[in-house]
C-alpha cells in the first residue's frame, strides 16, 4: 500500500463525511450565489430547492437499486412514490388521522403492495417486466385521475390539510424543518442501499445483473432475490412519497405518470447506474436543472434571443432530454463513470 | 341492441387506433429489438403535420381532397421522422438494447417538449371534414362516421402490411429478420436496410394514427401520444412481439374490453380490465397470443 492509495482511501471514507458536514451547515449559512440559487442559502426558497434536490436524489437511489444494482428495468417506480404520497395524504386530510398513524399505514402499504405486484410481475423478464410495471403504474395513474369517491382530488391534486399535520412542518417559516426531513430521507436511503448492496443478498443482486443463468445454475432462487430488491426499492420509494407530500404540501397526479418514472431513469443513467454516487449526482443535477432552467428560460439573456432559439431553451425538458441522449452516446457510465475514467490518466498507473 | 352496436363500433375504432400504433412498434421490436419509446413522438409529428398542412400548405384544407392531402403530408412527415431517428440515433447503437431504449426515451421527452415549445401545450382545434362529423344509422344505432374512418384506415393498413410482408422480397427479409437476424445477415443480405424500412413503416402508421386520432378526439396536444403509447405497448405484448396479425387481434380485443367495461361498470374500470387482461395473458402465455418463443 503506497501513499497514493492511502490518500484515495482517505478520500473515499472522508468524502461522505465532508458532504454531510456541508449539508448540515446549509441552514446556518447566508452565502448567496446569484445566478444558481434563488436567494441566500438559508432563505426559504433556496432551502426548498435543495430539499427537493435531496428528495429526488433519494428517489433516484431507490430506482438505481432496481436498474443499476439488480438489472431490473421498471417503468412503474412512480407508482410507489404516488402511493406513499396519496396514502398519507388521504389518511391525514380526508380521514383526520394523526401523521404518525398515517405514516405507519403508508409503510405497511409500501411493504404489502410491492410484494403482491412483484410476485406477479417478476415472473416475466426483461422487456415484458418493463411493460407489466408500466401497465400497473398506468392503472394507478388512472385510479388517481378518476377521483374515486372524491378522495384523490383528480386532476387538481389534493392539498395536505387537517388537524394531523404538526405545526413545525407547515408554513414558509418552517421550511428549514422540511429541509432536515429531506436530508434525513436521502441519508436513510443512501445508508440502506450501501448496507444492503454490501450484504449477502446484495452480492446476489449484482450476480443476477451480470449473469442470471449462472445464478440459477448455482441453485439460488433468482425470483426470491429479485423480489427482495423490488420490495426494498419500492418501500424506500413509498416512504419518499410521504416525504414528498410534506415538502410539497400536497399530492399532484404528475407524480403518478410514466413520465415521472422516465425522469428517474434519466437521473440514474445521467449520473451513472450502479455506482455509489451516480444516482445521487444525477438526481440532484436533474432536479436542479429542471427547476432553475425554467427561471433561466424567462431571464433577460434568453428573452433577447431570436424566437427560433428562445422557444426550445424555455423548455427544461427539451434541454434535459437532449443532454440525456448525448450522455448515452458520449458518457457511458454517466458522470460517475467519467470520474473513474479520468482517475487512471491522472495517476499514471492503473 | 343499439347501445351494443355503438359500443362495439366505438371499441373497434379505438382498437383500430391502437393497431396503427402497435403494428409499427411490434415490427420494430421484432426485427431490430428496439423498444421504441419515441413512437408517441411519431404520432405527434403526424398529428401536428396534418394540422399544420391543413392551415398552411397550398391545396390542403379541412375538407374534401384537401384533407387527404393534409393527412398525406402528416404521414410523410412521420415516415421521415422514423427514418431520421433510425439512421442518426439508433444505428450507432445496435446490439446495445438498453442504450437504444434510453435514447428513444430521451428523444420522446425532448421531442414532445420541443413541440410544446413551438405550438404551446394547449389543445389545438383539429380540422374535421364535414362528413366525418355526421353519423350513420347501423341497426338502429347512430354511429359517428369517424369510427368508420378509423376502422377503414386500420383495415387498409393491415391488408397492405400483410401483402408487403408475404408477397414482396423486402417483406420476406423483414419476416426472416424477425425470426433470426444473424442468419439473414450471414446469408449476405443487408438486413440494416430492412431496419430503416420498418422504422419508416412504423413512423408512417403512427403518424396516420396521429392524424386520424386528431379527427377522433377533435383536437391535438403534444402529450397525446403518451397515453395512447402505453396501451399500444400493452397491445404489442398481448399480441406477441413481432407479429402483425397478433397485434391486430390484440388491438380489437383491448379496444372492445375497454369500451364495454367502461360503459357497463364505471370510468377507469375499462383500463383496469385491460391491465388485468395483460397480466392474465402474460401468466398463461408469456410470449403473447401469437406465441413466438423469444
């Protein structure tokens, strides 16, 4: 072991710690970055933006557990985020439950529903699995939009209300508490996934991703291990849905659509599938661009451009979609893979 | 009785729309192994192309021969989009199926966003020929004429596709490629030309679905392809990937189930039944109705 490797081990261990320290310091800083952020770091607008970015980093991590770690291409991950958001919301707002009881119910649903759906959907492989998850998620979207008994609010969505919402989680002045909540969620997902992929089943997931037939030949029940990954990823997404509800102050049918799942896929691939930092990086970057490009699109610099250029630049999804296509061609392994490719060149040794 | 006739014909019309989208998807997937998420974009290109031509192209309009010219323009735009997508974006990525899916996903997102940027997200009134707005009496039911338009177009496309696949040399190459692509290439036949061809056919059929769907729904929005695409995927899986007759049968089945269940039970139940149908077919026959073992 030479000095360079020890430095790298130090960086590997130290980077998460440093990141945690920076994120813990954010609400106490008044640093102002003019163009990138809507206001000083501890202003409600910026805190909300960072909270949403962290939340989506958590979503992307949970999706990466399926796509990057186990090799399952699901087009229905949004279903569980929607289930988390709407279950908690309906229990609190329509049923008058306390938040704790609603969260307990949501966790139970988040465990049982993916177990049932996964048991059926995982019987088919590859593209057929993708199609079944897409269809089931579409069903969820249709149910939410059809507004059964006036419970989900249909296209309007459902704002969070009722006596069950604790005071410290509502109101602009308490945005900092929502920030802590989102940070806690992202940390929980990151730890749960780091722990699970290092565990024994985690190694089997990687083996299934690389060579499913070989795992079968070794006598391991592939279906059971896949179901395990599916339920864990879905449970994390369901819990994230509840956090999404609190951060956003309501549920909207947009989180039920297949486009929402495609967004998660874009985040994971852009950041780098199956790596430690890829999904986090992709989730934060995508969400940040999605929010800030809209502001950029209406800014003076873009408004002066001729109409041919102005129209596409005012659509964040156009830029993100184009960026994603370019990343697929020129950045295999995503942004995280880019770091890995640059490192050997810099060290001068493999 | 008249309700049943109306429901059956409306269901068939919906099935016709699904078939137009699913036939191209199925061929593209069967031959080139590309799960094409940009198919909704081809549909939107056809719809907006027709809408634009009806307003701007000299000789084209909302009625008579002008309407057909507008539709032709939309279909040509869709076929061109299909060819361009295959040549520029898909071709460099063959034998990397996941990357291909990802590229079509990105293209679908970006393309729809671009349409929204250019023409706005509000629905645009679609040109509707006067004869399509009328109704015809069938067995005591007053059936809107646009249903017949959809069914007729789908029947023509089905017959033309089958004739192409079974009677022409290129059709033979496509069918052989669906069975075993490597063998076709080994026999010295340039199978990549067939890839471009199925993208052109798929793009044209989806664009036709977009144009006629515009007549059926009365307006056109950038996101219209998205929800239709999901049902077309379901049709492809039920029918068996790569099989045009399978897609036709599955499209009719899905359209009818959706209409009848929605009418007799409640809104949303039809879509739910379709998903259950998909689950049942996949569990009983994982390769779909046409049953090609993958």
